[in-house]
C-alpha cells in the first residue's frame, strides 16, 4: 500500500487561560502508517472548548472524550464512539495519554480518536441534527490544518460504506451534503445505509 507523508502544519493553540488541563496524547497506538515522529497532540478550540487533535495517516484525528464534553453529551455517547459498528475501523483509532507534570493525577491511558468521517458517522449514530455544526467544523479544520489530505481517503471524505452501500443521508448543515449528492450521482442505483440509533 502506498503511503503519503504528512507535512508539519501550524495548529492554532488554545489561549493559555482556556487550556483544558487535558493530558497530551501520543500518536495513535494502533498502526497508522504516517504519523509524525512521536506526534503529540495539540489543542484547538470548538466553541471555546479545547479539543485534542493528532495529525496522522494524512488526516486529522479528534479525541472523542473532548468532543463529548464540548457537546455536553451523556457518557453513553462516548461508548458509541468506541464501539459502534456504524464507524468503520479506518475511521477510528486509539491514542495514549501522556503524563504531564502540570496536570494532577494519572493519565487515563487509551483515548478513542475519530477521523473527520468517524466524527460524522458517530454523530449520525447519536444525534445528527444537534451535532451538524460539529461535523462541519471538523471538516473545515481538516482542510485548513492538513491541506494535503487526499480526496479519495475514506477516513476524510464520504465514500461507499464497507457494505457497498452509500453512507447515510447527511443533514443539510453537516458539511457533507454536497459530497453525498456527488456520491449518489456517481452510484445512482445504490441504496444508502441506515444507522441504528436505538440506545
């Protein structure tokens, strides 16, 4: 499999008075072919909430616990991010929290990371309407911070699901609506996948 190098990109750091006290993450623990050497997470802000990100495999990965906190969602939604079959394996990874002398207590260990499409599928499985501003934000951040992202990367842009079906129909303001229409026009006879939202 061909791999693509990801250049270092500037990340807008959270102002010091808004820093979360979240432990930094080391590059994903499961094999990702192109993480920068000893890549450590940075923090960016989503509506004044710090979100840890890691650049690896040519795209941006978001710490799922930080997304749950930023949305004010219930703990079961984090379990959905970790285990939902609606999120393919190429959209989900694991980071390892590092000890930080400025943060009290022990690091939490493994942290679920989601790619931009992983974030979108996670919100589709939980509450797509309430989270469409988050999914459009993750796409914008990916395009800004990883300008070399490949358009054929299924972790970053909509593609057929592993089942061979179209992905679920996105909400209008999710940042994925136009992508979905283009995909549907390329595969006019395919049905789209339904996501089980029963919890």
